[in-house]
């Protein structure tokens, strides 16, 4: 059945390259947010750790200086911007919670500039050049969703995107859209042999979250080749995208160009999809208790 036009909104996904100059990154991002709002975006999401290069390629105490409190200068600045533009804004931030206690977080601002909520990244990777456990404490706020002027949304961050449990619990909290601010790319030595399979896995797992939960998924990645501590660096693959509740790609950015996608979606499609494919109805919650175990020996 045709959906009402009143349920249609526009998502803005800001895909940029980052430099070592945090103020330049912030100014450039602010410009892209304004451009997205001018094009009609209602909800704008930035990429993970947008203010800096992806510093987790090395374990170096100097990078803790990039962290900020919530509230703090960056949240105050961009919260004010959200209110000025009348948009919902998802602002990833390196959060300084206390001395020696840091999180990889995202602040959600409603369209009046007020803080709707905070999400702290739950799953923290520790892989070559993705050494996040050195910097970030796992989140302790759980998987949540927030009512905003333009819909009920959930936020997860990067490594969270590989875990269906996080997507499911966020959807069970009523999220109509799952946003995944991300910083992911290829290690140069692996790209030729494994690069496209790695990318394909990243895309398909997130599109599967849209299918399994009957909701929209928006993934926002950066571009560029970053070497904050010298070679080998990471080549970020961009390709930010929006998938609809059937898992189909609605829009996708390029691999190597800065782009701000503005994508119209229809929130009525969430209920329609769940009526046709009622996965939430048919869940056997009586049989899932073992999911809380590490492994079934």
C-alpha cells in the first residue's frame, strides 16, 4: 500500500577525508552538515572519530589529548549547530569520562539542539592497526533507541556492526533506523588478495541487519589514506550507504571521493516490511537463553 508522505524524511551521511588538523576537520565537517541541511536533510550522521585521523593504528599516549568530556567544546559547538539548522545530529566523539577512562562514543542531538542521548561503543576491536582496546573502555549504556523529531533512531559504532545481537536489541528498543558511524578500510598488504571480500562482508552483514530487523540501516565511513604514525597506514574505503528494510541499497557513496549523501526514506516502510516478514513475531524467545553464554562446549 502507498505510504503517507508525512512519514518521509531525509538522511544526511557525511563522508569525508581527515587530516591531522582537528580544527580544519571540524570546520570542513560543519560545512558539509550545513550543505546537507540546505538540501533538506532531517537527520545527519558523521563518521566515527570525525575530528581526527584514525589514531588507533598505534598505541601512543599522546593521542589521549584528543579526548573531550560530554558536555564539552565539541558537543556544545555542534549541538548549537543542530538547533540552528533544525536537524537531528549524530556526533561521534572520543569521550573523556574521567582520568584514565575513555570511550568511543556518539552524542545524539535533537532538532532543537538538546542532547537526546549518548551511545558508547560496546564492542572494541584489537587487530593490527585497529588497536582500540588501548584507548577505549567498552560501553556501559547498553543498546538503546531515542525518540527524535524525525523518528526513533538507534546508534551503534563501527565494530558493533558485525554483531547481530546489537542490531537486534536496538531494533527491539523501537529503532526505525540503525546508524553506524564507521572508520574501516584496507591494510595495504591485504588489499590485492582480500580487499573486495573484506568490503563485501562489511556491506552484507549490515544489510542483513536491515532484513532481520525490518528497519533502515545507514553506515557512514571515511575516505583517504591515513598514516598518522607512518607506513603502512590504512586506505579507508568510503562507500557509505543506506539500506531499506528489505536490505536493498537505497544509495551509496564512492570509494575515494568526499560525498555528502542526502537520501529520502519512508519510515512507513518499517511497519509494512515487518507485517510482510514478521521476524519479530516469530522469534522463539523461549529457546534463546544460551545466547548469553560465551560458547556452548
